[in-house]
């Protein structure tokens, strides 16, 4: 059974993705699907 984890950025949503750059577990709102990275990595 897969354990649901909160988003490492906002903490408000369930993490559905893993950033391929930093490895953060992030929700759909904090993830850029086209780039495969989280919004934190996208800003840097």
C-alpha cells in the first residue's frame, strides 16, 4: 500500500510527483509537468 505524503513545498496537497532535479515530493500545483521539476527548482 502506497503511503500518501504531503507536498514538500506547500504542505497543503498530496504529493503526486517527484522533482527530477532535487527529488522533492510535490503536488500538481507545485510541479511543472513539461519540465519535470518543482516550482522551487524552476525559480533557480
